[in-house]
């Protein structure tokens, strides 16, 4: 059997957190509502509008100016991230077991301080992790722009949550109220915020989501010399779509673990489990017999609406309603 490798998302397959959501909820007033709003806006830009150069997961840069406006520092970000890690049951054993058997990598949209904290818990080499680099302290914020950001924040949180109808392929599928919300957010993020000095964050912070995850996969292939056809990729959300599609197209194992509809529609295989340890069995089958051995495990390949509903139910059960409902 040829050499194989294992590549996985972090939040979802291995941890229960949505670190950026939790940061917003903890440090910003009504931050959970704010983050959920921006996350839905992210889903619309990435999956419906398909805004040029926009990546799924760019929520993580859209919220940064507001974290800065409310005074969050790098130290607080590190401390909070280290203290709040929650693992999927069996995750530490899973990572250690798979890493002992084959080259293993993490590709995560999460901020670097959180990924470093999890790597330490797993005793996993951080150099095998790809994630979103961030330094709040690197950016200066004038008092005038701080006040303007706080005013914009107050406007944003007045809006109700956006509802995206199943199968929506254009903005016309949204309600009139939600189209108005999208228009407002367009004017805030790509108009007023982009024109500020602090708006350079939108160009300088590059979240590892969407196409960036696919690019990271290709970099891993260059590092290891192991083809995508001999790669397992495990993801669970909209930020994993391009990576899952790439591995599936190249004949590898594209697996959605407790995935939402975005990930499941991009994956070939679906797995629902309250424990990460099932991933050890899947990885071992891949080592022993490649993709055909994984197919013999009778993982779900007929991914229909009923399976998606069960998977999303497990996702919410493990991670909580708020995090489990994010894209």
C-alpha cells in the first residue's frame, strides 16, 4: 500500500468550540448575536453571492476591527483561548493514534492562539497546523475610528438574525428584510469600514477558509510527496467545502464528520458520531486498504436531506445550539 496522509479541520471534528464565536460572545456586548449575524452574512457572500476574492470563514477578519474597538488585546485573546478549549470525546487519543500511523495535518480557520493551545493539549506539532494569523496589538486605532466602529456595531446588533432558505441560490430567495440587512452590511464592511485606516485589516488578515484550505492541502502534498488520491480530508462546515471537493475530485477520501449541509454536500462520505474515536477506525482502514477499504466500512455515501438533518442534530447536541447552527 502506498503512503497515505490524514488532514483534518479542528473545530467540529476534534474540538467543540467555535473560538471566534466564543471570543465575540465573551468580550462584546450582545456578541453572540453579533457573531451569528456576521456568520450568516459570510455564508451569503461565500455561497450565494460568491463575492470575488471572498472566502468562507472571512467572518474572522470582519469581526476584528470591532474586537479592537472594544479593547481586546493579544494577551487576552491567548488567555481566553487557552482556558476555554473543549474537546470532542476521544479527540486527543484519536489525534495521537492517527499521527503515530501516518503524516497528519490540521487545517483550521481558527485564530492561531487557539490552534496553538489545542496542539499543546494534543502534543501535536504546531508546524503541522495551518490557521489564521492574527495580532490585535499590531493595529493602531484612533479615538475617532473607535467611536465610529462602536456606532456601526450598535447599528448591526439592532438587526434580527438572517434566515437563509434551503437551496437558496440568489439574494432573491431571501426575505425583503434580510436583503435589506445584506445591503446594510455591504455598505458597512465594503464602504465605511474599508475606507477607515483600521480597514486595512480586511486586506491583511487572511483567514484559512474556503479556497485557502484547498491551497493549504496542495502545500501539504508538496511537503510530503503524498498525492491527494492518498489523502483523507475530514471537515464539517462551509469553510471545508473547497478542500472536500478537491480531495473527492482527486480520488481521496472526502469525509464530513458531524457535518452541516454545506460540508455534507461537498463530501463523498458522511459520518455521525458522539466520539472522535471512529475516525481512528476509518484512518486505519485507509492505511490498510486505501479508499476501497474505507468504502467497505459502510459509511454513508447517499447523503440526503434526512441524513443531513441527523448530522446537524448531532452537531448541535455536541456543540450546543448556537455553535452547532453556525455555517
